[in-house]
């Protein structure tokens, strides 16, 4: 998958999670949304996906196929036979891609520039904050020391104070630091327990690493507004989940006291430090409402949570199961759509376009094979590469021009379409044929498959004229092939 496909599929998944979040925010455990946002991060950062028959895109693909089967056929164009060049294509040419030069598109340059600018901004902001945090001093009072002994972790955790901040926060992945304001009241132990418990939940869950992944996804997909929405909402849900854990730790009777702690810290809110877990950086109203509505999850809520965690990724994070639509056992089978056919009568071409055309690479012969009857019979076929067809076209232009010049020398005129029973080439007819050939060349460049030769022994004799060569142009379904004329 390229970056645009990843971003588009990520946008669909984000939309689904946003809708689920809006409907169930105060009804389900907040960890549910963290899991869903984790799936979104994977979708945005991993350039491949698992195909599934339950995928949203499988349904779209089936709908597209239903429409394509009735509209994809283009009336065949009669052309002169194309001779077999006798050169077997290599595996790279088998898929019909042979453009010799790959240029960097301006849109790619813009994307790279935006990604670098976004990453530079976040990195500079984080470095600036870290420099300020380095001036913090370790806390050595009895309460902090006792708290650290009661909450031992494999990673070394430090509690520090700084006059550069106004509300608690946590930073660092391998050597996490809980940073408290210089004005912290160490006599209010209830409030301190709320604060430290919240920050330790961030540390246990590696939320700093999660924020780093969120920032990476934001930089890569900076052009996608839904990714910005994901970044904001995922950060909120990190805080909501920590709030939920704190309430569960101290009991629901402490909800009011904990809410008052948040309100008190909101009055001294910090600026937003990137890649840090800030105790009060998000929308306070949402957090207070969530705390006050928090209650024990029911059995129905647990079942719904499990269904969402499994269902949303299975439907929106997977790709279309194209292999299952062509051959349930062999994922190498491709489905083809017939675009044009030369030297086949209209009725035959329409019948062929209505069939389920399949293509598979035969490792034994090193060539492709195609079938119009769902794999019951197969024909060996060779495809033109872009360079092969371009070379042939240049030679064919010269040959046709020579024929036209010869006809003109015989008639002394510009030529006529027919002369008695004899076919006569003229310049206009030649130009029309060359334009058709150039259209085929553009097809190949954009990913179409154009037959070079077909094993005539596997073709019904009633379909073809033995005196004619056959050329057929196919598009691979789901390949992104687009007409450019």
C-alpha cells in the first residue's frame, strides 16, 4: 500500500472509531477506545493489511464488480494483427509495467516537505521542554520516598520538582520522570496520591511511547484532517483511561474528591508539551463528566466492548478479500476485466467480457495463463511490456507509412479506403490506427495487460479467424488502472 491508500483507509477507520466513541464514551470502559486507537495507529504506520471477507472494502469491491460487469466492456476496435515478437517477458514485465523512468511527482515533494516541517516542529518543541525539565530537582521528602518504595517498577522512576511548570506531568520512556510544580503542597496527601497514581498509570502503560507513535502518524499523514482529529481524541482518551483507573483504585466514593483535584489543577494549566503526559492538558469538562458518570461495567457492556474491539478492526482495518473472490485456495489468481479486443467479432467479445476472466502465473512454464470459465480451461498467454510495445509501435509506424506512400505512388492521389475488391491504405486511416496503437501504449503504462500471443490450441475455433492475430487488453481489478485519454 502506498501512503495515499494508507491514509484513505486510515481515514475510514478513524471515522468509524469517532462514531463509536461519540455513541458509547460514557457507557464502555475507556480502555476500549485505547485499543481502537492502537489499531488506527497500526493502520496508518504499517504499509500492508490483512485481507478479510468481512472487510468493508470487500463489500465495496463486490458492489464495484457488480457495476463493472455491466459497464466495463468497451466496443472492440478492429485493427491489423500484431505479430508475435518472439521475446518472452520476464516476471517484472508479466504484470504489464515497463515504464523506463520513474519521476518524482510534485505532490510527493510537497508531502515530504510537510512531513519534515511537522516533525521538525514537534522535535524542536520537545527538546525545548526537555531542556527546561533538566533544571528540575529531585524530591527528597519522606512522602515521595515512601511512595516510590510502595510502587516499585522495573524501570527507574524519579519524582522531581520544577518552577517551569504549573501542573504535574510525566515524560520519558525508559527512565520516566514525574514532574511536579515547585508550589506542590506536600501536606495534602490525598491530593498527592491522586496525582501520583494518575502519573504512574501513564508510566505503566508506556503512554509516552503511545504519544510518540501518535506524533509519527501525524507527521506522516499531516495532510489528512482526520488524522489530526485522531491525535486530539486519542490524547484525550489516554487521560480519560487514567482517570478511570484512579477512580477504580480509590473507589467510586472518591469521585468527587478526584474531580476537585482536576479542577484545582486546571486553574494552573500548562501549555501543551509534545510527547509528555500532562495531568490536565485536555478538555476538563469532558473529564469531569466522564468521572461523575463512571460506574461498574455490566455484562452487556463487556460483551459490547469485546464485539467492538474485534468487529471494528475486522471490518475497517482489513483489506478486500480479492483472493477469495477469484479462487479461495490460490491468492495468486487475479481477476481481469476485458477492455478491448481486436479481430474478434462484437458478439464474441461481449460474451468474453461477461465471463469471470482469471489470470494466474504458471511457475512451471514461466508464463501467465488465463481462463474465461472460472478455471475449467486455461490458455497460455504472453503480455507486452511497455518497452516492447513502444519498440514495436515505432517500427509499425514506419511500415504503415511505407505502405501509404506506396499506395499514393500507384494512384497519384492521397488514397482511397477501398479500390474495387482491394483494400487501400490512406494517410487518414493510418493516423486513426496509430492513435489506437498509442492508446494501447498508454494503457500498458498505466497498468493494463495487453496480449502478445495466445496459445491458439486452447481457443475455441469458432471464436477466432485462423488467418488473424488476436490482441486483447485487460485491466487488473483493484490495480488502480485508469484511462488517461
